[in-house]
């Protein structure tokens, strides 16, 4: 079924005339659902259409009926269900919306409410605006959505209308929904705003809803090809890619048709230089590779295509959703698409260049340019500020603009003007003034900025010569001012003293403070004062104040020197009176001049001043506002850890927690009333207690609390240490005693249970030997011979022994390791190997062990080389329990095979001994002796014998063996005995015989020694005899 369908039209229900116009498959499905009369599921529709497990075709038909408005989508038990939607006679596609009764604007939205659209298609939204007000208006219409998704689908999201009173106009918003849009419901608003003409009634938001359905181009057939993308990407977690880097996508294609087909991959949404398609290579001829431009698949075959997505170097940072389309040579109209979600990572590259346009100035301003170049792929918002390089604030800086927004791969110029503002600081003559300043950049998004920005220098030229005329004029003015001062000082009549100010320090006092009323005054021309007279009385006449007279005839009186300052004005502060009883007082100050000592030159009274009687107010009681621990759960490993080992990178260093314990925080109100704090604690099971702590506040905050507590209106103490470190569950009690009642606690509060988790116990995860069986010959071998190429060099085994491997968890809790080795027969006395880890890795183990989350040791030598069966036991002692091992593990039957004895050398007269030696006797001449040498290797319990004589001999040596001058046969046997094997022997037979002269010979010639001759003519010689056993 490959019919194209218009999907942007929406009906409001189904009527019988619509059923007849449907295609056959849809009409049969609708008639069946009318008979069923109940909501049906996708599986039931697929079973009715006899599609088996292929639900794609059924889903396509249902989506088409939903778009036409013939079906209703329901949800039951988390599964979608479908039901026939009948058309009501009074239904209408257009709905008029009056925003609010009495408002000047109204809308008609068509279609209104929820719209349904298929991904990859277009739809239109018609909005009619009615101006019901009494004036013409400019009206702005726009699409508003918080996610900015629907707005970017519209080609023109902002519209403007000019409407007269009682008129209307229509606006059309055109939407193009991308084909890769996720299926779902999108909410947005139509915003109506008329700020110039209806500011009180606008803006107004009209809610709308858009439902995006999967694209329906053609029905999916069983024989249509399919493809999948690996790795899978989603819009929530797009794959990050840097500009210029490649992201590989494997496209797996499945040819489900019965024909050979060729497939191609394209990405229509991104530039062609952003992607590269690599098809599998094939062989056109024998030995010739070709670069194919498509993937050829046989019926039912699968193949892979490699898609490389490479964003350009100038790609803007953000999310990209390129669609991948599969083209079929057999079916060109078939459109199979999928989406890859990429996130191009940001690149921050902001450069600054400082340009000088005018740097030497007199009365003008210096002009500079700062050029900012954004070479990255993100939009930058930068604030520009200037600052003087030194403490001289001589200039005014103007930056225009002071904030810029740079798009990717763009630049801008900032105008910087510097003008000196303190003219008197300009150099008079000589060298110019150098004013250095620097530019500071600030990114509003806290993105990286250039490390170096050049500084600027403004050269302020000195003054011209003619300005010295101003100095001359100033000098003349100064002389005139001096003349005026002389006249005013010596010839001008003295001014009379005058009271400028006379008032109390505070108009309201309290008797409880036990303070006197204090007065302040200021008198002008103090040098003309003869005396001051201060009097006072209560307004009701019940209390009077003793008058006070200050004599200024000899200068300022001694009693006023500490409280008064004598300059052009006599200023006296906090002058005490004897008024302290409750009541209302008025004071009078009189000043007498030296020119007229009888009549007061000036007088002034204060406003009424009150002293409020004592009222007994109870003292506030301190209250505990908060009392809790630093954290609810602690780890004993962290509280007692020692920095004894190195930890893997990224792991917390246990040394940071040395000597820590449970930490407490509290807040107490009215801290000035605290006399004592008492802190107690105990474990909930009563097995462990905490030493009580008492803090004495009688003389203020104690010294031990000054670093951890702040004293204001509330006493706040943070991270107060306790001595609770043992594993368990603790509850602490804080009691506060006030100064008014030191015997009974004013308040008390307990913490919630606080847990200390026990220390983790180190465990032996693995304990084994390097190999189960060793050979004593290899462990004690010496490089005494050369070996053939490729053979194992026995020198590799010199001084080696049994090697052990182990792996232990929680290495920070290991205090000591012990290795106990025992021989199976109990003959060997092997000392215990002990390794101390309390201060770090033992130096004996540094080359064999590595520490991370676990302690891993490989090939640790034991020094055992002797033959035998051994048992090894690894014991861990942890710091918290030295008496009992934390863990132990044994390995049994580690065997060292004894070295088997062997006869390395057995020679006669320097040559390897044969089975038999013959020595002829010619007359009385015969060799009287021969040299026998031997060498034997094996274990320590070897017994070497040379039989029949001399008997027991060393493992190597030589002897001179005498020969008989008479015919004889002697067998020499070299015998080696060992407990590790059966005896081994080597033997040589030595025969002496008489050599007979040759017949018919007049003379007898002595044959060469060792050339045997038969003793009798009829007998064979000894050499000619057949071999026989010794």
C-alpha cells in the first residue's frame, strides 16, 4: 500500500459518508471497529488484518485514521487503545476566543486547541484578530514557547498588524516540521501584545498544543529493506564531537527482498563535506581492489556501511540532528530514514589586539582601539573595563561599547578614549607624564579569556610657556590675600563669642544604666570667652542641678582639656552633669566675653531631657536552637587512618583523617546569659562512653572555643571535636546553665543517634606459589656450561627459591604480615618471615608489591632451596587487633624435587673409558699403571665408590691404577648411591695378555701397545670375541 496521503487536514469526527471514501483496508478496519464498539489495541488490529507480528503496517493505518480525526487515542494500563470518534452535528473547526469579557482584543484561531501533524510535513495556523476597542492599534502577534522548539519550525514567528477600531484581520503562520522531530506533544502560546495602545490589557497568551506523529510516506512492506545505526544516539544524550573530529556510525543493512539490490547512504540535512560514506571493498578481478560506490546485497543478506560524520572546523557549537537516508536501487521511491544526534563541543578562542590611534595629548583625549577576534565556535558576551596600572587616578576612561556580543568567527573594535581630568597634575615643564592603564575583560558566561592583553600608555605633554602668566597672577592674588589677613588679624575689632550648638548627647536616659545626663556644645570665637556658666533644673521644679562655671581667663580650663577641642570653634563633647534622678530636665548655657564680663554675650537652652525610672525586666534565658553532628554516619577507617601507604590516583588519602572524631555543631540564643555548657555522650548499648566536657562562660567565651565559635546575638559553634572514635552508635546531650540559675540547666537537647561504622578488615583474596613443583637442580644451578641457542640458560636459576604471590583487600588496615613455612618431615628449621607495614610498604617488598585498592605482591622470595615438601601460611595482623590475626591462609604441598645423581665424567688415561681395554705383554715389558679419573654430580647425600678398590672416593678425582705383568682380566666399577634414586654404575674391563710371535719368522717384532694378538692359533683374540655382560 503506497498511496500518498494529505496529513495536514483535520476532520472533527467520522460520519458514514466518510467510510465509503476510505481505501479498502482502512474501510474494513473501521467497519470492524464499529461492530466491536469497544476500544482496541494495536495487537488486536494487527491480528484482525492478519499481519502476524508485523505491527508496523497496522500502526501506519491507525496513524492515518488518527490524522483524519476518525479515531480517538485512549490509554488503558499504560498501553494505547483506539476507538471510533463520531462527528457531532454542531461541531465547527473554527472557534472564537474572547480573551476576557470587556477586553478590547479577541482572537479566532483555526484550527483551535490541539493540532496533529506528521513529521516532515507542513501545516498552517490561521489567526484572526478583532480590535473591539475605541481606538486604532498596532498589534504584535508572536509564537512563544519555553523550549524554542515550535518557534523555530515557523518561517515567520513574529507578525504585526495595524487595525482600526471595530475591524479585524487574518494572520497565517506556516510551519514546517522536520522529519527527524521526536514524536510527542508540544505546547506553545500565541502571544498578543499592543504596548502602545492597550498597555494595561496586554500582553495576552493563548495556549495551543501540537501533536507530532511519525512520518507516513508509504506503507512498510515485509520485503522492504531495513537498516540500523550503531552506536545508538538519543536527543537526551547526543554524542559529543569536536570540530574537525570524526564520529563513526556503522549502518547495518538487511535486504529482505527476493532480488539482488544496491544500497546507498546519504545525509541530506548536513553539508556534503561533513560526512563520508565508506562501502565494503570488493574484487573486480583477481588481485584488483575497487572502491565501490554502493553496497551490493543478495536476497536475505546483511551488510555494513561505515558512515564518518566530521563537523567542519567552523561548525558552531550546539546540537545537530542529521538524518541518514537509505536509497535502494530497486525501489528509488522508498525512503528509509533514521537520525543521528550529535553535539558539537565548544571551542573557546578569543584574541585581543590593542591599536593606538592617538597617545600623545595636551588638552585632548587619547584614542585607542581594542580589537576582539572570536576564532571559536561559540557566541561570546564580553564586558570591557579599564583600570589604571598604578595608584594615580589621573584620567577618565570611556569605553564604547562596554559590552559586546561576538558571533563565532567574527571580530569587533572597541573604542577606548582616555582623558586626563586633573589639570593641576599636568607637568609644568620637562618630560611628559606617562599614564599607564590596562584593559580588563570579563565574560558574562565565565568562559576562558586570553591570558595576555597589552597595556596602553597615554603621554601627557607638559604645559606651554605662556601658562606661567597664570602663576604670576596667582602670586599677586596671594599677596592681596595676605594683606587682608593682616588687617583682619591686627586691626579688625574682635568678634563676640556665640553659641552655635547646645544639646544633650541623648534626649532619653534610663535610671537602670546609672548614668548622668551628658551635654555637647559648640561656641564660636573661643579666644574671646571669659567664662561659661551651665545651669539646669527639672521642669516640675522637684530637682535641680548644681551650676557649673568654667573660667577661660587663663585659657581653656584643665577640666575641659580632655573633652574639648580649641580651634576656630570650641567643641565640647559628653560633658557630664550631676542630673541622674528620674525626671525631665532643661539646661541653660551662658557665655561671657572678655570685653564685657558682666553681661552674657550669648545664651542657649536645651530641649527637655528625660531620665526614665527603673523597670525590673527579667533576664532572657539561653535556649539551644540547634544541636547536631557534622554528619550522621562516620567511618572508623577515616577517623583512625594513618598515611602509611600510597593510594591510587583519584582515591581519598586516608592521611587526611588522622586523629579525627565525631564533630558537633550547635547554636544557642542569648549567649551573654550563659554561665556554663556541659557536653556528655554515650553509646546506645552502654558499652562505650565519652568523657564529659565542660565549658566555663563566666568570664566570656572560653579560649578553646574562640577558633570554632562566633559570638553575636547567637552563639554558633562548628565542628566541635569529641573523643568518640570507636565503632558504635552514640547519642550526645548538651546542657546550658544560665547565670541567673547556675544549679539547674536552663535548657538541654540531645542529638539523633550517630553511627561510627567499624574498620574494614583486611582479607586475603589470593595466596599461591609461583609454581607447585620446583627442581633443586634449577634452584641451585650455576652457569658452568654454555647452552645451545634457544635453550634455557641455567644461570637464570642462580640463587632462586620458592616464590609466593598474594592479593589482600583493605591494605591501609594492615599492620604486619607474617609468612610461616614448615617442612613436611619437620627436619628443616625455617625462621618466620615478618614484614612491618605500619609505616608504609616494607623495603623488602617494594620491588614485588603494588598498592591500590588491594595489596598485590608477586614473586616474593622465601629463600627456601632445599629439596622437600613445604607448607606456607600467610597471617595478617591489623592495628585494631594485634592478639588475633585479621585473616590467615595456607597452601600445602609445595615440592622441591631433589637433584638426581649423574656420572659426568669417567676417563682412562684422559679419554672416555670404553667397555674394555686390552694391554699386551711383550716379554717383560708392560705399562705398570694407568690413570683413572671421574666426576659425579647430585645431591648432598651422594656416596661414590670405585670397586673393587680403593672403595669410597670423593665425587671427583683421579688415581693411578697398577697393571699386572701377568695375563689377567680386571673390571673397575664406578658406583654412585643416593636416597633420591637407584644406584647408577659405570664399568670398564682391563685385560692383559701375552703377545705370541708370528710363525715362520726368524725374528720377533714387538707389536704396538694396544694391538692385541690371539694367544693360541686356534682361538680368537680378545678383540674378536663377541661382547658379553660384565
